[in-house]
């Protein structure tokens, strides 16, 4: 079996497994970084999922890696297995609301830099792809490191998850430029399930709003008539990520990936209410008002409210790459309906 040409960090996560599936479908030898390495529960679970989705996992190599440690804590044998790697996809992150700074920063900032520095050791490196965050990376002149006082203020204002993703994005962009590492950051909007099957596997963010709607706990919808919460299906995002290394040429490139046909949030929720056979919200409530109300009353996580915005996003570079790679978004309304059906079937995922 040939040595892997691609390493996927975060391969057992929601997005990582779909990317590994896409790469294997393209007959690319892939290495998956898995905590504990081969024959562990994570490795076995990933391979079972891949086979269930029609993939031949014989071209998959598993290595034990830890992004929290410099050099990814790879053994000499595993590092040698990755000698031919030319593309590195870092999809590893701690995606969770209510984190502390001490929980989020090591995974989303330090880990991002450890992955980037490891990529710099690959003599055949073509591109390091960093999966960034929604509404992240819009500063044309990122600063890293940010002064301690400004860092603390960012964590206070945004919450640990979003702040750490912003800091991680700035860190890799600045460091890649300094080290001369070819870098692409990909900033996806809210990721929903597979466009055909609706298969989810991730139940945060917009999925929680759908959960409240389905259970009759969304009498008023936060936001305005112009609130835009764009989505992208997980299969389209996986195809886009897989195409990035072959098409990007700029030393440092950033793409915002979203489906521009996503309905405005009130229309999106109305569409899902009709599909699920439940009552839609009776009206709208401004986000600043929701912030002032007790969480026990609103059911809204304060960290999610920053995503409810009327902002629009520049997708020019992503659209150009998609055109060149012959990629198109699947129809968004059927995808949203399939996803909501699957969310209900999954009972909106395991609850704490």
C-alpha cells in the first residue's frame, strides 16, 4: 500500500469523517490522526462508519496523534509513515458552547499552531488546510499574538469557543506567512447534514433552534426579518475541502463557504415548521432583548446569539474554486428538510 499523501487531523469528528470518506472515494491514500492510534475504539468506530458508507478503508492509515503537544506527539514510526504527506487538513477543534478559556485555548489555538508547525517539517508539503470558524477570519491584517488584555476582553465578549477560533485563525495566518507555509483557511457557515440522507452527527448551533421549534419551545424567534444564518451541507463542504489543495495557489488563501440560496432565518424556520408539522414562532424578538432575559426563560445559549446577524459574506474566492472544481451546492430546501427529519429521528443527539 502506498504511503499516505494526505493527513486528516480531527478525522473521527463530524466533518473529519466525511472528508476522509470523500478522499477515499477519490482513491487517495489517507492517514487519519486518531487519539490512541490503530485498533482503538475511535479507530474501529471510524472504519466501521466508512465501510457503512461504502468506502474501502484498506487505503486508510491510522496514526496516534495529540494536537495538544508539539510535534503532535507522533512516534518515530508514525512520523515515518507520513513522510510522503503533501496535504494536511486540520479539522480538529473543540466545538462546544459553555467552555472555559482553559478548555478552549489549548485545543483551538495551541493545537492549530502545533499542526501548522508539524506541516512545516514535511518536505513535500503542497498545502496546509485549516478549518476555521463561522464569522471568523474577516480581519485583513490579523494580529498574533494579541496582547493579554485584548485577549482577555475577547474571551469575555464572545465566549470561549468563538474567541478561541478567532485567535486560532489569526495565529495560523500570521505564522504561515512568517514561515512560508502554503495555507488555506476555510470558514464554513452553519454545517447541516448530508444533502440526501440528512445524516447529521452534530447537534449544536442551528440544530438546537430546530430542537426548540420541534418541541414547541420557540414562541418567539430571536433576530429580525433580515437575519441571515446561512448553511452548507456536510457533503458539499467535504468535496470543497478535498478540492482545495489542487486548486489554491496563493501563499495564504481564505474561503468563506456557504449556500447563498439559504432562506432568511424566519423563512428557514417557517419552512421547517411546515415540514415537521409544528407551529412556527408567533413573532420575532430582538437579540439584545434576548440577552437581557434569563436563559431559563429563553432557552438560548448566550454564546450562540452572536451568530444571529443581518451580515452578508464575501464568497467570491470560494465560488471561483467551486466553479473550477465543478462543484455546486445541492438544493438547499430539500437538504434542510432531510436534515430536520434526521434530527428528529436521532432525537437531536445524546443529551448531557
